[in-house]
C-alpha cells in the first residue's frame, strides 16, 4: 500500500480504512486514559485523597496523563487529516 498513489484499489482501500479506524480508536483510548484510570481506581488525580494512593504516584500520574491526552488528541487529528485526504484522492473519478 502506497500513500502517494493517486487511486487505491478495493483491497488496499479496505486495509487503509482498517488501519485508520484502529489508529482512531487507539487515539481515543489514549485521549481518555485519565478519565478511564480515575474511573477504574476511584481516585481523582487532580484532587487526590492521600490515604488511598501514595503522593509520589499521584504527582507522577498528574503530570503524565495530561501529556497522554495531548498525544491522543494529536493522533486523532493526524488520523482524520490523513484519512480525509487519502480517501478524497481515492474517490476522485478518473479522467
């Protein structure tokens, strides 16, 4: 599969769509990592209860999780841009 190819055949198009969907789902999971961890652990990392979890861990996670949200959001944006541009090229009629 070549990304600079003007048109995608049907098999390559399906593979490409699968890759884009998987990357979008991965980006969404990364973006929601903080909310998912807070829900699973029952800890608010912005206002942690020190008795439930050690302060060093909450400090570390409160720094890492917003960065992961930034990375996940960036991944989602990149996936959408690439998918729209590539699939737009694939849907152009031949002249």
